[in-house]
C-alpha cells in the first residue's frame, strides 16, 4: 500500500480534487512506511516533472457592467473571455516559484469593438517555507486580506511574511499596489502606490473567527488611504454561514474631502450551503449588503468581493457604493 501510495503521490498533479484528497489521506496513514521506503520514494519524485502547469478558462456576459443603465442608444453590456495558465516550479524542499499567464478578450456593445489583451505574466513570485508555520515570498503577487475585502488579484509588487498555526495566522506585506490586472501594458503613471498591509486572523472556536486589517500608505501626503478594518466569520449552522466586515479610512487626505471625518463602510455576506468544484450537483445561495462611503476603500485597486460588483471602480472610490446583492452557484461537472 505504501508503494502504491508513493506512485500515486508522484502523479498527483494529474489527479482531480477528490483523488488528491484521497492521496493526501493515504500519505498521512502510511507516513512511517513511506519514510522507510527512502530511496524508492525519492526516485519516484525525481521522475515527476519539476514544473507543474494547470489552468482555468472563463466566458461571461455582463449587463450594466459599469453600473450604468442602457440609454440614448448606448448598450452597457459586454462579453468577456479569459484564459489563465498557472505554473509552479519546485526549486528545492523549501523554495518554489509560482507564476500565472493570462489573456482576456472583451467585446463591448456600447463601442462596437473588441479589445484583445496580449498573453502576459499576471504574477510571478518566489516563496520560501522556513518551517511548517513560517514562510516568506517576494515578487508580483495577488494580495488578499479581510475575508477578501482587500484583494489585488496580481496587483502587488513586493514581499510578504506569513505565520500560521492551528488558531492564529498573520500576514505582513510591503511593496507597491497598482492596476496591473488584465493588462500587458505599462502601469499608468501615478496608479502604483507604496503600501504596508497587516492581516491578522484568530479562530476562537471551530465555528467563529475574527479578522483585523491595516491597509496603510507609506506617505499620507501622496496616498489617501490608511484603512483599519475589523471583521468576523461564523458558521451559524451546518448550512448557513455569515461574514461581516467594518472599515474606516483615517488618512488626512480622505478626511479633507469628507468634512474632516473618516469615511467608513461595512458589508455582510450570508451564505446558504455553497457550490464545491469537487462535488457535482452542489449548490449555494447568497444574500449580501454593501454600504461603502466615498474613499472608504481603495476602490480602483480592489477585486475580491467588489471585483464583479458591476460598478466602475473609479466611481466606487469617488462616490461609494450602497445596495443589496444576490448570488447563486451550482457545480455542473
């Protein structure tokens, strides 16, 4: 069984999600036997490719994608097609390189043209695992914090430090955040900003956890966002879960345009079940609410829960966003 498990581990990159989960369970079950195999396991791992590739594709239609209704003969809708290819190269037992190639095509009815993006490196970074709890990375990353309220999706150039144990995990990041996503062109002048981010999570129980975030500019004179955030995540029952997040921007530049007050906001997400990509026929329903004042969040640099909100990101940053949302998802295959 240990030999069979070793062979399965060597080919795990070709397995689906359910099979990978089974292989992981077998590896834990026969850990001692696998260790005793020694050289034979090492040979199997050497025969496996040192660079692994996988990917995803998306086709979507959006009506009113920019938050504007159709009027005056202008149709605010579009089709988008996207392909992304991921890569992982193991340098040794502690270091690896992660990268992603992306390309996207957009057909917009309101201009009657199609925009084609070249294939480009969406992100690429090196990661070192010093021990099971502590790791670090450097390069162009996706940067996520606050239950995905803060999410750059490849728009962060810098370094990150990570710590994680059974109940507590933290992330410290420093670098430049900008509009790098879905564009093979140079970043527009002035859109990249120096950023320090701290993300802290603590699980009080298996069903309740809290999160704190600092999204801070290095120079308050140049950057209008110094955001503090506090949130929670709880499993209300076997089928229902709830996420809540509050945030406020204490930067002087934000106060100056908001009557000397710190603009703030909050959001809530209530889920019933949820689709699992590994389980055909699984599904979920979601009811959410957003109340974000102007300049409460760095809107034009965020994706995550705001990435598909169908409101222009510059508009959201300048005027805020408020309203209800509904989602449904289903795993077809």
